[in-house]
C-alpha cells in the first residue's frame, strides 16, 4: 500500500511505501533471489536526482508516480526492482477496438448508465466513453483499445480534516476482508495466487485509489470483484480489531509491563516522520495550504493517530466510500458490456448520497505576504551539525485551476529550470556551493492548485538566507534574459520523445493514463483533457516559433513565481536530541495512560492484547479461503513470452538484435567488461559514470553536451551492473552504456556515446566535488529511508562477491568511502583525475565489448553501419587478464546505528552452501513464506513491515 505525498528529494517526488509487498511486476522478479544490480547510487535510478523533470502530467507517460523519463535517463517503473536489463523498453501502442457502439450504449442504458461523453483519443489510440450511473451518480470511464494489460481502478475523494490518518488506515483496512470474501486478508490471497500485473492501493492527500491490472481476463474480473467488494462492504467497519491492527492500539502483554503503541500504519508513519526529506515535503505542503485539507496529513501524524476513534473511522468510510463519490476507470481489450454489468451489481445496491458535495476540495486563498517557517528534524550526532540545515522555498501558483496550455507551458518551464543537470536553476544552485543537494520538486500539478518548490540541503547555518536570495536572483535573471535556444530545443525534444514513446516499463500503461486523467477528473474537471496533449503541444510549439521562447516563459516566471507573494520558505534545523525527546514524550503519555487505569482495566487490556494476537495467529477457515477466486492451471498460458534474439557480429564484436515493434525508436546498450579495471578503482566507479555524463569534452562544456543529448536522443545513461553467475564464485561485472533515439537519429546516438566514452575530460574538480556531496547526501537519505535495503546489501556482501561489489558501490561502505573522499578531493585531485583517466583506458575497448539493440528489422539493419563506425572508433586493448573478485565482508553479526524511530532487521543465508540446486523452488518458497508465516508474525502481529 502506498501513501502518495508531495515529497521531493533531490528534485523528484517520492512515493511513500507502506509495508505491503509491491507486486508491481510479475511475481517472479519481486520475490526471486534478485539479480544483482549495483547500487542505486551508481545506477540511473539514483542519478535520478538529475532525472526529475516536467510537470507530472506532462511526462506522465512514464510511470507518473515514480519518476519521469526526462533528461538522459530511463523511466523507472518499479522502484528498487531489477528491471534495467530485464525488460527491453518496447512500445506496443494499443489501437482502438471497433465495437458496435449503439449496441453497447443501449445495453448501458438498460443497466442504468447514461453516456455523458464519448471521444477517440489518438494519443493513446483508444476510444473512451464517460458514463454516469443514474441512480447514484457514480462516474465510469471506459477506455477501449487492444492493450491486453487491462486496468481497473476505483477512486474516492477522501479529504481528511485532521492528521489522525483516517484515509491511510482505511486504505489498509478495507483490504482486510469483506462481505463476499470474509477472510483476514483477501489482498494477501490475491498476492499469492493471481496473475496480476499490478495490485496495490494509494492514499493521496485528498483521494484514495484502488487499482488492479492483469493480462488474463478471468483473473482481471476476479480482481475487480474482490476490490469492489472490499471498498463497498469491508469487514473493518464492524470489526474493531482490524482498526486496532492496521491503525493503532495499546499493547500490554501483562499488567506488570509497560504499555506500548502498536499498529501497522502507526509504525509506518513513525518511519516516515524520521526522514528529513519527508518532513520537509510535509511541512512545505501544510504551510502552503493551511486552510484546506492539504494543511493536515492524510497519512497520519504518529502524535495524532492515537486520537482517532473507531466511530470516526466508520463514519469516514460510510460517507466517502460511496458510489456517489466514486470515479471508476476501465482500460484495455476486454468487453465494455461486461465492465458495466459487474459494476451495476454493486452500484445498484446504493442510493444517491451527498458525498460528492461533502468531499469537495476547497481552494486555498492566496496569501497577502510571504511566510517563513522553521522546523526541527531528528539528526544523528555525526558530522558538523551546523552544516546540516535544509531550506526550501515553495509557491502556490494559482487560486484558480490553470488552462491546459498554461499548464503545459509550466511543465516545459519546469523542465527548462530543473530537468537535467545542465538546467540553470539546478546547476547554478549546486555550483554555488551553498548546499550539497537539491530539495523541492519544481512544478507539482497533481493536486487542486499547482505549486513550485526548490531548495538545498546540507546547507550551513549562516547560508540559509543566501539560498533563498540566490533562487530569486537566478529566476529574475532567467526572466530577463530568457533561455538558450539549444536548451529550449533539448527540453522540447525530451518531453516530446517521452510523450510519444509512452513507455511506462512494467508499470501498466492504462494505470499511468488513469492517474493522469484523475488529476483533473477528481476535481470535477474534464477527464479526457489530460490524455490529449497533441493539440496544446503543437500550439505551444507554434507560439514559441512565432514569438520566441522568452515571450512565452518570462511572463510565466514573473507572474507565477517572482511576483507571487504566496511563498513559504521552510528551514529545517538538525536536532540530535529530537528523536530521544519524542520517544520520552511518548513514554510519558503511555505512563499516564497506565496510571489512569485501574487493576481491572489493566487486566482487561492484557486480555484484549492476547485476544488480538490469538486472532491474528489463527489461520482462516478453509471455507473462507475458498471464497477468494483463483485460477486453475488451464487458465494460465503455458508458453513463456518469447523475445526474439539474433546473435551476430560486427567488426569482431558480438551483437544481439531483437526484432520488435518499437514505434520507430531504437534502443541500444553497449556493455563493457569491468574485469580489466584495477580493483583499487572500484569505489570510484559510480562517480566515474556520472563524470562521463556530466563533465563535458574538449569542445563542449557539460551544459552543451547535455543539451546535445537532449536535442538528438531520448536519453543516455551509464551505470555498473553486477550479478552472481550460476555455479561460479566469480561474479559478472559490467559497465552498461544505454541510449535510445528515433531511427533517424541513430547515427547521432552512437556518435554521442562515442563522445562520452572517449572525449570527456576528467578535469572539472569543482563539479566532481559536487558529485561527491550529492552522492553522500543521497546515501544518507537512503540510510534512513531504506534501512532494509542497506541491511540486505550488507548481508549479501558477507555471502558472495557480487554482493560485496554492490555494497562497495551503494552500501554503508560506499557512504564511508564518500565521506573520506570528500575531505581528500582538494589535496588529492590530480591523483583522482589520473585514476579516472586510467579507468577509461582499461574499461573501454573493443575486447570484451557487447552490443544489444532493439527495434524493428528495418531499423536494425540500418543501424548496422552506425554500430560499425562506433566500433571502429573504439580503441583496441589486449585484455591483461584480471584477478577474480573474491572479496567478502567478514561474516559476523552487525548493528549499525542510524537516527530514526524505526529499526530495520534482516537475516540471510546462502542456500547453495546447504546443497540447493537452482531449479525454481526457492522462488516459490520465498514467496510463500513472505506471504504467509512472515506476513502474519512480522506484519500482522508485530505491526512491522516486510521488505
Ligand atoms: Zn501504508
């Protein structure tokens, strides 16, 4: 389950993840022993600090909630999952399915649905009809095309009035059993047994979404039915114990012991409230909109969650989880009639309610003058606290909703300002040396009123005001001088490429479209409009061509930012005592609770605690389990998906070709062997990759180089890749250079790759210093927010060489290395620069190179000559042979202390050492254990999350 909050780290919005498993991709990859990809700090996913960009709706084509496909990087679909090499990014754009529409509308009318509007949407090759259920007012968007990855979602407007976390607790609780599916957690049964390609739920600040997706029609309708029954008829509104389990309760194992708080959401939010970036995002949003629902936290403030009563919880459900307050989305190649038939069975059971009026989100009135806020955050003792301040300036852009073209133009502006490392606002802020990394996500337009945020973290106390002044100065200069034409062209190409490629990876395309449409629909605006970008895009391009980009963008900067006094500057101060103070305050409250209780009360609480635990540990009766629909073996395709591979050779280098329809995009990876690199250079590798992309060549500084990449291609990234090899001690270690371009630009793509590999100069000491500070800030953030990942990496590093390498490049060891490096750069720069040069020489040669290329046969054939030219230009260096990578961390138990309110614990062992042979059983067993025994003990009874 996920809580969607407007949080931004290094310029990208984060999703808050709850502890439920995240089955965003087919099950095998989520629970399988992972293919080991090197640290996120070295990979595109983390360089994603630079890969933010554009308004969410603008670039929503690429997994809108996670990350945009802007800049040089790749769309990330399922954060944290191994997907970079596993899924060739192939577009198979859907096309509308012709259907006998009169017949469908007649059938719809019979079921009580009235057609509101009908449109063909060329941008997603779909025919879409908006229906209204006459009796209840429920709205249904039925999108028909030939995409077999069908998507359903039901969304309720759920604006909270306080920070007790009702929407979030409800989002968890409705999936704990319902009328037709009366077991403890049908959700978990679905996780175990269905073929879903997506199964999850999100809590936004003002809405709650329940989406599912599957390519199997029978499975799809099973999922739809379980979700509809869950939202409309959940057991949790009658069952106090579910509320206690998912929300909060006092736990007392025996009257002599201390009382403690327990609850899944309670614990989850304690984790969220420990992370400085999260605190910054929340405080900024609340301060921008103090007077409406965005002034409180829909996820729940751990201080307020225990104030929530069961009565309020039930009332919230009955008010807002009602068809009159629902927006329902269907997408894919299934039958429209069947969609409506299933829906009518549920909707007909309700009468109209006033929920839709009561759930309206009121706009925040614009301030008359700017506001400043200071807030403390829990910091560790290490390092110089005076340099750990954070500051972010935020604007609420408008009281009224903006028209499409203005919104689109703001999206472009956002990309121009911040979209790539070369973008001026981002670049100048980082180059100023006032802070270590960017905070604030630029333009954010998924809520009622758009906002803009930008700031820095790792700022020293005396520089706080300077950051805000600098932000204003840069914006003022840009408004006066305009943007470079090359920058405008690069942003235009990047955004257009992303929109047309519409590559959402393994994130269902229909879900990406639903979330995009919902951004307007949820506020009673036109749900079709966000799906139709073509016309406004052409208009904007025409306007820029006619009047020049300055005439388009300068007035936007002036009106919405510079002259807009609805501005909130948030300063965050490190406080090493805060965590222990909060803990003491919680203990004190619990002590008072206990002392206010009589002996009988305490005995009763101990009894209730035991009763809840017993219930949690009692398995569901078999008849209840049978209620959850599952597929039989006949329902499942026996053949695996076939990816065509043709192995060939160009100039003595192995080339893998995949002949697939890609909508004229050519995807390519050039892979080099890392084995020829000196072992002592290993930890420099992530920074080496970043240097290739962000240092510039003899003829071009990095800004020009980045603009060229943006103008000519769909993006280039460079990252290390590590994996264990079956039956071998020595792991696979590679450097991947990945790029994509339209077929007419393949020559440019390979030429630019060649530039990056051979011409980049490792001479920019100050830029390198920035890379180190940014990486360090990112790693420190990971340490708090993804402690389970850190723990897992640490354990892997004790068990095998591939794990050891990954940990060196993205674990605690890497953070230690970065902290050390930061202090050495000034004295040691010549040596570091020489090492980078040496790494290039040892890594990039024809020997050990492999090329992987995906497009249709015509494009593959045409690309051959450009590949040959690229290879000709590569130096030839006879391999010197290399020592195997056999290092491990010492095999001892460890405890690592970090300043958060949550602990992360892990345990690992090597199955192969106990005689296991790879045959797939471990995948099944690991999925089974996670969704059964571990789920019940760790999450349900313990109130913790399983990672
Ligand atoms: Zn959650």
